[in-house]
C-alpha cells in the first residue's frame, strides 16, 4: 500500500518543529546546514492523517524515470494563449474575442501527424482523415448558454478559436476558457483551463487612471498588437514573428513583453528596464516572448483618428489605439503594409503642432495577454484516466537540514495521488491541500553510494508523479550543498511519522 498524509488544519505540524525555515526561489531549492528538532510533543496537538492509497498497476519504476530524465522526448505540452480581457457583446451582436484564443501543442501527441490525403484550407488548418490516435479538442467559456466549439487541431501543432464571445446575459465579471481534449477512440485526455479573463464593457475613451490598475499595462507584462483597417473584422492582422522576421499575420498573433526604458537608454542588445506602468510618451522595448527578437526603441503615442498625439501622457489602457514612433528617426512609425512590417513617415498637422498625421496601417490596438501551460508525460505508457488536473509548482521551501530536512512544494491542482521525486528517487510525500505538498528530502546516499554526508554539491531535478505513472515535470531543481563533516544521528522526524502511522492504522482498524 502507498501512504500519503493529509493535513486537516491548514498548517504543517512538521514545519513547527523545524527551527531553520528557508524560503527558496522558484528556480532552486538548496539544502544547506542542519537544524535541531524539538520534542515530539511540541506540535500543540496538531495531527497528521495518513490516507491509504491502493497500489497502482502501472506505478512508475526507477528505470522508467531514468529513461525519462535521460531523454525528455515524451513530454506533451499544451499552451493556451489568450487576451487578459474580453469585450462583452450586447443584444444580438457577437464581438468575437480579439485576438482569438490560440492552442499550441508541443511534443509527442499520440502521433498527431497529417496522413495521406490531407488538405490545407485558407486558414492553414489541415483537413485529415480520422485515426484512433488523432487528438480532438473543443473550447468554451464555461457557460451553459454557449456550446463548446470544436477546434480544428488535427494534424497541426496550432489552431485558434475565432468565434468565441461573451454576451450581456452572462453576468460574470471574470471567466476562464476551457479546453476539452480526447482521442478518436474515445479516451479522454483531460480538461485544461486558461488563466482568468476579465470582462469589460468597452474600451475606455476617458483618460485612464492608475486607480484602475487592472486595466493599465505594467512594464514587463505581455501584450498583443493588432490592426484592423476601416474597422473591418476580415482585415484584422496581428504583429507576429515567423522565420526570424516581424510580419503582419491574419492567422497567428505574437505575445510581446513590453518593457519601460529610461529616456536616455541607448539602442543596444542589452538594456536596463524600469518598473512602473506604461504611459503615452514613454520609451518602450517590444520583445517577442517565443523567439526573443526585439524591435528598436519605440515611443508609444496615443492615436486620435488618423493622428498621433505627441504630448499625451496618461496611462496606456486595454484596447486603446496607439502608434509606435521609432526613436531618433525622422517621424518614422511602425506600420503594416499587407503582410509586411514597414516604416511609415508621418507628416506634421498644419493646424495642430502637437499631432502628426499617420495612416491606418500605423494605428495598433494594444491588449494584455496571458497563457496557461501544461506539461505531462505518460511514464508507464497510456493510462485510461484523464491526465488533468495537471499540477503546477510555483515554488519550493526548505525546512531544516541534514537528516531532518523537509521540502514544502507550493502550487496548485495537487492531489493525494501525487508523489515528489528527486531525480529517480521517490520521496516520502504527504498531501497537505490542493496548494501544498510536503516531503522528506532523501538522504544523499540515495544518489552517491557510500556517502554519509554531503561532500560536494549535487543537483537533482524535482518532478511530481501520479500513482498511475503520469510524470509532471516542474523544471525546478534541488541542490545538496556540502556539509563540514559527518552529521549526528537524529531520529525525531522518523518517530513523529511512525507514531502517526500507528495512530492512523489504529483508527482504520
């Protein structure tokens, strides 16, 4: 039988015994030094409850984990890319989400490849015959009022949902997109949610205030830019990077980090970014989130009809129209011409010196974006159970050191069926809640045979594994740091766990 431990009081009794509590960054957990353990009775009456889990037939083996760690070829990743806000539709109108939510698939998705007889339509989607290993997907807004829409994902690693909208009869202020995936043979892969999306009535035409910070755009956050000629939906094009070039795409859109720069910052591949919200008149840098390609320094300017306002200084808000002046040029602006990105030279307004005349191609609509990413691997082969919910790890926290070291894993979507693995070693794991797991750090001898203490730094990857062999990589590591010499024996932590195990078995019997 596997054992998992569940906390019912919201606080780890183990943590209260550890004198040295070290918060660890998202990138690494580091085991350094030791701490003393208090007597077992010092927990103030809190208790651990052990949950008996049935042994899974396809429980992950050490050999299977070693193979996974050496290759990482079987990872399957789903990315849901979407805007952070959605404009509400009123009456019978349908304001489709813009830019449209996109789904990307990376990795070994059940041989989801085009087969003979495939054909590609105008949107670049592939129409193929069905086999039992083909992936199918539906997307919706989590509302009974609107049916889920099928995504044409077969044979490709990309698709978008062009006809999603939210009506005025839907009173939610926030919602999440829901993507349901399954195979042609009926096996359910799972249901994956986007990040939270805020519903707005319409873009604000008034000068935005930082009091509405959730509608403002902060330095370092991600945005999308699109252009719609003569307000026609069919003419919408999005700033995108493909094959090493910036272009205007009618199908795919890019997510760009927008960084605030000091006005004196010079053009360079390396630059210093500032904190704060983006205002009109600020110098900014746009960097593609997927490729790292950047545009030259730009000054973001407010757009009024077909003019760029030179002296506007209010915060940039969601779905505002803006123009991007290429700094230190002769009135050159970032502009599109069909699918090409070009420089357009503005002309001064004869009657208004604080404005410059631009064309429609230099007017961009800006909106904040977000993404949800889920990665898993079938370590012991296909499982009949959905892989969702996929656990996400936000951070690691180390309690104590030496033989009494405990690692707290903080995140979301946790369950009692999960275990923490250090490299190819499964750690004794205790379920605390949906946002927290606690595990005993394996002794260094599990990785370095014959070591009784940490002689030199050893770094191991941290992953979560479900009882049926599904691996959820975290991309985090744990580092054993050198100790001055052999450690003294301390069995207190084992005593606590053993006593609670006996109590649990007594209650069960």
